[in-house]
C-alpha cells in the first residue's frame, strides 16, 4: 500500500488531465467527451464523474477509484485461485498480483486500466465457476466481466479469446457449462456491448492516427509478465497431476489468455497500427500471475530460492528505476 500511496497526490500527467477534462461537465458532456475525445466508452468516466462530484476534484479523488479497483482485482483473483485450486494458491496469487509493478502503477492512475483489470478477473472468475459448478451466478459474473472489460477499454478484449479456445478445446469445460448456455451468454454479452461496436469500427477505420509509438517493440509484454516467467517455466519442468480436469483446462485457459492478447496486437502492427505498448497488454498480468502461483506449488523447496531471487531482483530493480525516474514507485505524476 505504501508503494501506491507514496506520491499519490502528485500532479496529474497528460492523459489524467484528459480524464479530468472529460469528467468536469455534466452527465451528457461526460458521455460526449468520452466518445469524441477519449475514443472510449463512458463506462469508466461516468464512475469517476460520480466519484469526484461526491468528494470534490483533486489528484487523490481522481485516482482513488483506480485504487479501489486494484484492491478488488486482487481480492477476486484470491477467490478465483482459492476456489479453483486451493487456499494456498489463492494467497500466493493475491501476494504476487498485489506487488506486481504494473498493478501498482495502474491502481493510482486516473485512467480506465485498473477498471479493465478488475473486469478481466471477474470474467475469469465467472467462467471458472460456470465450468466447475454450472451455476447461474457464475455465468452472470462471466457475462458482466466480459461486457465490462469491453466497455472499460475496447483494445483489451482479445484476452477473452483464450476463454473461447479453452471452451472449444476441452470437453471437461462443457460438461456443466453446456454449449447452449455458453452460446446464450455470448449473445447476452454481445447485446450489452453492441452500442460500442460502431465506435470500435470507427477506431479501426482511423487506425493510422492510433500509431503514436514510433518503432515497434515486440517485447513490450516482457515488462509486465517478466517477473513471473521463471515461475511458469519451472512449473512445466516440475509438473504434478491436477486434482480435476477443470483445473487443468482452466490453467490452459489462462495460458491462452496471455498468448491471445499479444499476437493480436502484433498482427495489428503488421497492418499499420502500432499498439505494442504495455497499457494495451495490461490484462495479461492477471492470468500470468495465476499461472505463476500454480507453478509455485510444483517447485521443490531445494531450488525454490532460484526463481524467488529472480523475482525479487526483477521487481526490486523495477521499483528502484521508477522511483529514480519519476519520483514515485507508481510513476504517479511523472509529467
């Protein structure tokens, strides 16, 4: 929490001033400005608008919703891993996710990325419960999480492709979450986001103006999931049997979630739209941490210090570099 609160009242950076301008007016102005200026849905901005009109405008109140979304993301990930695997996996997932540099940064950034992460983990949580128990509540969490993720940021929705791949690939995911129910839920999701499709098509039609990054960085994802790569690889070398087919299938769903978001953005780059930036890959942190936590249970204690040392060095250097460059561990107020 200290890593987040230190510098939380620093001056806003450029994109956060865009958020401030978007939420300064009345309800209809927020909607209009979100679509026309931000090029995004008003979902996040209406939440911040209500928040700052209740508490007043300041750097802290603009950023506080993101902090609450970050806390919600970690708690939901804890519940997801705990219910799907065991309580130890839930605790490990929560710890790794809470201290991940990307999570620290987004949870004090007055931008929609913390909300998108929260919606992504709700989507995975709902899908896991629907496949494990067939519960109607799990299906509704899945529906709302996917629709919320799309509404929070259109460009982060490709991670949901991993769910579709896993559902088609593994029969065990279809035993209790019947295909007719899955198709019905996809239809409901589409109805909930259909209002945003024209905006998405407009963005794709004007994709040339989205290319503001310069040279393509095909390793942009490494800063996000680099701390967890060694854990995940170690888990493949020291695999142990899963307690159920749903556990095995969901682990692959998390893997395909990571490997869906990255190739889609790299494919867009081939067609002239360079979006290879960490902000458009942030959602992969959630499944990456889940995979790492699962792998941790398989690593023998006599070599446990090796991946742990790598993880500590990676995040330690990351936070030290951010503090030196931006004056805050979360990069708050770096402009």
